[in-house]
C-alpha cells in the first residue's frame, strides 16, 4: 500500500513529523515519520523518485510547522489576509527542496535496495540531512526555522559538540535504527544507537556542573502589548505605561539590568535627528522619560529604531536596534540587527514583487538596513552582553562574536504576530543556542514567551504567552566555551564527513 502511493505517504509522514516540534512535542511520531521516510527513499527505484519522496515529505513538514506565518498576515491590512496561507505553502514548496536534495544525494551515493547497504544508507542520509539543513540556513539569506535537532532539545547534550545540525543528524540516526530494527537487522541497529549514545554522553560529560549565577540582579519585562495596537497612536501611551508598570520597583536591588522587548520604544533616542522627528520632545527628554522607571545605578536595555539621513536631511533608511541606557539617561552602547526577516523587514525582489501588490509585513515606507553582525557590548560592571534581535537567534553558529565572547546573550523579540505555534518554537531555538554555546540567554517579548535560560538550555523562569508580568532573577553564569562554541559549524560538517566516509567504507566492504 505504502509503495503504491509513495508520494502521498511521504507527504503525510512529513506532516506527522511536524508534531514533534513544540508546541505539540510528540517526538516519537517524528521518529516514526523519519523511519518511514528512510524506508521510502531507500526503496526508491530511481533518483527522480527519491527526490520526489524527500520533497513531498518536506512540503508536509514545513506546511504544518510554519502555520504561524499565516497569522502574521492578519496584522497587515495592505494585503489580503488569506495571502498568508499562500505564503506558508509557497515557502514550504521552496524549503522542501532541501530534504529532496538530501534524499536524492543519499540515493545516488548509497542505495539501500534489496536489503543491501541499509546501514550505509542510514549513515549517508543522516549526514546529508545535516548538510542540507546547514545549507537551508544560508542559501538566499537562509531560513533556519525548526531544524530537526529541536525535537531532541531535552536530551540535546550532543549539540555542545556538534551543534544543532549535528543534533538533527543524531535524530535521523535514531529513526534509521528504528528502520533497521523493523528489518530485523538487530546488530547494525544497536551499533547505530550505541554511536548516538556515545556522542550524547560525551556532550553531557563535557559540562556536568551547573554554571550557577552571578551577583547581578535582572528584571525581564513583558508588557503584553498586542501587535494590533503597536502602530495605533491612541494606544502608544498605554503601551508605554504597561512597560513602566512592570518595571517600576523602588524596592528592587540596586544595579540591576532591566530588559525591554524588541522595538519597545517608538520615539527616537539618539541626538542629532531633524527637530520634526522629536516633536514635542527632544531626544534627551525621551531618554529621561524612558529611564524614569528604573532606579539609580540600574541599566535599561531596550529595543528601538535608528535612522539614516541623506545630505538634505531626508530619511533614507532605518535600523532595528537595541540601546543600553544608564539611569542618567545616557546611551552606553547600541546594536543594529544584522539578519533581517525576508518579507517582514524587507521585501526580496521588491521591484518585481511590489508591482504585484506585495509589501513587507512591517508597515512604513522606509526600508531597514542590516547591521554588521554579532557583537558584544561592554556594560562595565554589568559584564559583557551579546545581542541577537528576534529572528537572528535561530542561526546556529552565528549568534556570538567569537573574538569577544559575552557573558550572556540578550534576545529581545516581537513574537506578537507569530500565532500560537511561533512563540514556543522561537523559545526552543533560543534554548538550543544557549546549550550549544554554553551561554545563558535572556528573552524579552511584548506578548511572550519571555524567559531566563541558563547556559544548559534550561528555562529557569518564564512569562506565559499573552500574559503581562516581569521576572526578577539573578543573571546566570556562562560555561567555558563548548567545543561547538570554539569551532562553530565546522564541527557538524566534520561529523557529516565522518558519517559519509563510514557509509562509503561499509558499502565498499560489503561489495
């Protein structure tokens, strides 16, 4: 039955595999779905069929897992809301090329037909899945959302060694072992599982001790400002009041860091802009008003916007930024978002797509420009802070300035238009960054999920989706650099090469 309709079953298996990601977390179904995918590809009669089965699997997985993208279109009135579902399917059709490529290449290198080379096929497919997920993170600027390794987050110690993409390969290997067991190849299946256990165990042993906490108190604010009210001038004062309400605490410990979400401040904080942009306040007045809710000696880290001007004083570009403000209302440092959201903060091929009536999801006529990349801000006695704004946190191996390693990462975000599935998926990927880098991550969002994540990827405290509140905690410490932190995505790529070499060697030996 399955082999009579292989593409249909591949599509259904892909949809089923998406249930292993949060918020559902049904990871056994993901393993079963991948075992079925391996079976379908291994028995594909030719390369075209192998690619099609991988591609249909990808269409099913991405169409279900990325359903939150459709919700984002409901906050953009310049385009019909139903276009969101077209975007989900269209993006899925493209992203599915990567699973298709993994299936095609595995079938080309190591055929699993007639029971031969089945172990080699599992090893090769795991390696190629890793490589194509890594490619998905940078081809055409990349879209790395929901890498397979996320489903193994709670036991993802191996990511300290081989990163998120390597962790995804381990998931494929476990699914491959299930397939081998279904074929009664007991010894090869147990050997594969033993290898997975060895890598995971080595990752666990590399950091057995909890990192502990610093002496720095922090406050993470979630105002629960709805995305529908964000650009409403009538709601602007109320949105700001919710921020200050959750921040103001005259009994709080001194010298704390207060974290506000992405784009929390709509007014301009920098001096030197044309007067018309400040009315009725000056930049100094805005900063004084913003910092009034923190105590003497505190530090406020908040999202905001920067502008660039031409010689005539006309605004030509904007940057999605984060500012560190002292209690004396001085800007101590800033960071500009580097990896912008395609379709959100900029419209790819705007000269073509704009003619079709499409626009980016963030309203306005001024385009956003990218910053220089991962940076570390020196906050003096508060320590070294790395920054990744919203979407940037999903790019494994790209979140830390390796030459100036921070003590923690701040990930301000705006998940308010991500539906019910987007925020927990975003949080899970931030947890993976903490685990693989050995660095705590602080998340502040308008509507959730805000969280304090330790250097082992554990959520120490959080504020639920669509709730207002704040977290008072001590800033967690970082671990020493993990192996992945030292060598980045070279580690998973070396792991993939080792798997491929082993697969080829096994195939040659059996011949």
